[in-house]
């Protein structure tokens, strides 16, 4: 297989450039993931930089742009890819080195939506009660792994990463808006109710299309918007 | 990179090294108490390996079946094959209910029962009334409990504004002129710059080291960095012969398939279709302790009843469980099975085989989270300034074998406890470190060593060694020499092979000398820790001439309490071993006397 990988070392290069690597198909097996191929390429060139950790799609480290689509390399089967694979860093955020981007803005947007439960104070002898139906509403939002595949594929985020919260942060915001234990629902909605925050989303669905966990941030944002209209 | 000049110094009340569940629970408490702390992590906090924990966290809430912390304590001690310290286990089980409710208050989206309480499932080795009916004790957020807990703890740290150095790598502990631990040297992975973090309290929460084995469920970051630091500081590691092989890793790959699958009714079957656990654990069958199930699978395969063309795995069958239960309770497992095996477990069984999962041993500590080490007379003394919690520590609550659901509990219980210990000391003594110079001699030498460059050889046929190749060899040696079953000969061979690995490690050179995200240098530094841990493992295992918990020897098949009801302490210098007594004196409950372990 052929891998065309975007390289950039700020100590040497003025701009990113593409480097072509070849991997002999005999080195690869039918069930390899893209990450396995990258590990083999790193044996050829130990300076090749990408993040990875859990290797099973739960830590969210290894988001990258593969043939035009943001994916996690550890759960992207090579068999899904053509013989020529073009790998770039996820777009829209500064490149640190090769496929590693600076995600500070992305994390800041997440922090800014106050992604933590704010509930009635309760002593440690008791649990908050929550019905299975109430709990089921959190399915599809709490599973986010903060890989950034969604936000870095969103043109609204590309334009205004400092203003538009982006799909990942809005998904987190919606997770707390719908959590029956949280009591700050109205304040949360008011904070999100601005043209540059939630309403900069135009629902082009890039986020949902790119989510490696199969989540649907676009729908969560839609529901946030309708809750805002109804509640405030 | 300038190694000769002075490194910049920052002062803190306390340092937390590692941002998994243990580190984040600890940092949260310290920040809440108003201390100036820094949490250091080589990855962004939610990338830490706690995120991959699946099945749940044990607490005797009694939401599903009647329960008491005393029953949980008994099960944990029995599970540990009586090597766990009974005072520590008692403390952990007593704290469990409150700490799980606290997690719920932090926002953890636990699955729920019809009455609105936290859902609890059956897990291996858990019983009611000291060994009778199966207990339902494992509190779960579907099969993503670790993810749910880690993210909630990170969110709480956001709430309090904890100072986090993420993508900083902790290199080594730094000592004061008096020999106390006075801080740590860290490297910013983004630009390779070094910095001294100085503090009277340094806490290690660096997690496990499953990367010493080739087949493992662990993240690539699990390289035992804290353990390597402790060994280099001349301190011991405890019980390093005890590694848990999880019975159900994805065959040939290693990803974890949670015990929750068997808790929800999954059955292990061999090539003949037999539910073989009935033979090995007639009473609790598939929900026996992990060491027991792993050995059973290994025996089935060894005796030719494995599945597939190479007869090298067994089947985990959940096809009899209704699809809606799988969707609600085991969605992550279904996902992993489909992604890595192309198998939908609703229709077809999952291919599984035991894979290295968890390190029961680690840095010896007391219940307060303080690191302890024997003095010249053999008495266990607190190491001033140093703490350890979570998988990198050995309190010891897991002894020779950990129960499923007890690791998430361990990290939060001792994370909170260690924070309280540090906080109380800070309130009494303050944290003035001005004027104390830390010794940098050894660390400068270590860093200098990685500056070494290969002589350029004209002969291109000479294969130049690399960090990656050495790591692969190391993992192969440990898989072969120190796996589910062990004996004198294979371990002796492994020890011999490790000495060759050490020579290769001493001589290997890097090819990349840039400073920005130099992952080759990082891997080299990590490899030093892995090799040190492999030596600790094999040396400790060779000496222990008995079978206990996860340490299973074909040449010494019985547990020998007379000779071996004691903890191993391994020191790096000359691979020296010492031993210390197991604590059999809990505070609020009578001693559980060791007896034969039957499931």
C-alpha cells in the first residue's frame, strides 16, 4: 500500500509537505487497522509523529484526516481504504508536528460550556434517583471521547474556533441540559443562546458523518435549539 | 537541548503525577482543599487508561441483592489468595459505598434500576454471606464505566480549575540533600524543554505497565513510568510476580472483553461446544475468579480443545441473551467485537484468549498512600515526600489476584485518602521549599545517555538496533517466560534473555534528535522503565516457589502458606529480594484465616 503523509517539523520546515511511504502488502494482514500500518511506517522513520494510546477507539488520541475524512486510525480497517491512502492532520487547528495538532482551542470550547453536573446538594448517604428512561436520554452524548473528529470537520468551527463552541462542546452541553439530575438547565440554555455559539451551526452534518463513535452531534444541537426556543 | 544549564523551577504544595482516575480523584480533593498543586500527565487527561475500564466498580450498595461491606471484604481477601493486606482491604470495602455515591454526585451516568438507583451486575468472585449465593455488587455505566468515571472526574477538575500539565512526561524523582523526595523532573513533550517541579509532596499515579507483555489489554502509554522512577531512586517494588491475565481478551489481538459479558450471562465454550467452566468451578462456573478462568482457558487450548484453524482460542457465547439486553448493557463489547473480529456477538460467539491485563504488584504503600520501604533493621518506614496510588501502587488490596470491579474502586478510594493525608500534612507543616537544592546528577547522566549517536556505518547490511525492536523482543521474552503458566526453566531463560535486552538497551541510539514531539526519545525513556519492571517481575517470580493467585507454577502447583504467605520486595541493585509480612489484622472485623480457595 501507498501512504502519502503530511509531514511538518517546526524546527526544520517552513511549511508542511507530503511524504510518500510504501508498505509491502506482505507485511500487512487482512484485519490490520490503519494504526498498525502507521506503527510499521514508524519503524521505517521513527520521527513520524502521531498520537495514539488505547488502540481500541476509546481514548480519542488518534484522530486524523484519512482520504478527506476525519477518523480514528485504530478503528479504521485498512481493508476499508484504497491502496493509496492520503493522511493529513485534522483540519482547522494549528499543526504541532506531522499529524499532531494543537487542540487547546477545542478543549477550551469544551471547558466553556461548563461540562460538569450541577445538582441539588445531597449527602453522601444517598444517590440521586434517576429512572432508566431519564438515564436512557444520556445515551448518545455521554460516550463522546473528545477526539475532535467532529469539530475539526465543521466549517463553522474552522471560521470561528474562538467563538463557535463546535459540535463536541455542544454535545457535552446538551448532555447536561438533558441530565435529569442537573438543575442549571435554564442558565445553561441562556449561556448557549447566541448567534455565534449554538446558532452558528448550520446542520451540514459533517460532525455526525465523521464521529467515529457513531454519535449524532448535529441532532443534539438541533434539540438544544428547539429546547431554547421553548424554554427561554 | 541544553542539559548542562539550570532547569527552570516551579514550586507547588503537592504534585500529582498521572491523570487517570486515581490522579484526578486525588488532584480534585487537593484543589478543593485550597492547595496549590500541579497534575502532570503524558497525555491529555481523558486519554488515560482508566477510560478503557468496562465492567464496573464494586460497592456493597445492596441495590439488587442484600449486601454488606464485610462480604465484599471476604470476597476480596479470598480473591487475593490471602496475599492481600486485610487492613487495607477492609478500609477499601468500608469506603466503597460512599465513594460510589460521591462519583454519582460528580455526574457519572450510571445505568439505573427501575427504582431509580444505581444498576449493579454480577461479577466474578463475588458472593453473599461469605461464599454463598452470587452477589450483584458491580455498579455499572453500561460497559463503559471507566470512561464515564474518568470523564466525570476530569469535568470536576475543570469545575475547580485544577492546574494540569498535560503532555508533560515525568522523568525522575529528585532528592533533597537529606535524601527525601523533593520533586520531579518533567519534560514538555511539545518542545522537549525540561522543568523542575519542586514540592514536599510528590504523588505517583502513573498506572500500570502491561506493555511489558506482547499480548495485553493495555494502552501503549502503560509503561510503568512511576515504577521505573521508584526503582532508580533505590526503593523497592512489591509483589511484581503477580500479573493478572484477563480470561477474555480478543484472541490474537488483546482488546478487553469485559467480565460483564459473563456477568450478564455469557458462557465460555470450547471447540466441542462444552461450557467447560462447569468442570473447573462447579459452583460459580463462568463467574469464578479471573486467575481460575484464565487457567481453565489455557488448559482447554493446551489439551487440544481450542477453536479455529490453530485451535488457539475459545468462544464466549452470548447469543442466548436477548438483543435488547446486549444493546443496553453491553454496547461497547458489541462494538469492539464487530470492529476487531467482524463478529456480531448477538449472532456468533466472540473469540477470546487470556491476555495480560493488570499489575497487582507495584510501589509499596500504607493505607494513607505513603510509600514505605524497609530500613536497615527490616522495619517498614515511610519514605518522606513520596506517595503512590492506583495501579502503580501496592497497598496491597489485590494480593495475588484482583477481583473484577475492584480496580476502579481502588483508584478512587486511595486517590481521596492520599489527598487527605497530604492535605493534613500541608496544614500542619506548610510547603516552604525555598533554599533546598535538589540533586540532578543522576538525571543529567540519564538524559545525556540518550544524546548518544550511532557511528555512521558504510556497511548497510548491518541491522541497526532500535528502541522499537528492543521493545518487541522484551515483550516476546515476557510472553514466553512469564505468562499464565510458569516454571523454573522458562523463567531462568527469560532472566538470561533480559540481560541481553539490558545490553541492547544500554547501547541503542536514537535516530531523531529533534525536540518537538520526539516520540522516539519518549519511547526510549519508557523502555528503560519497562525493562526494569520486567526484571522485577522475573526475579520475584523465580524466587516464589509456590502457586498463588495469578502466579501459577507447573513445578510448584500448590499454595504454600508456611513458606510464602508474605510479600516480595524487589530492589534493582543486584536484583535483591526481601520479604515482608502480610497484614492479617483488620481493625473492625476478625481475621480471615487462609483456607483452600474453591469456587
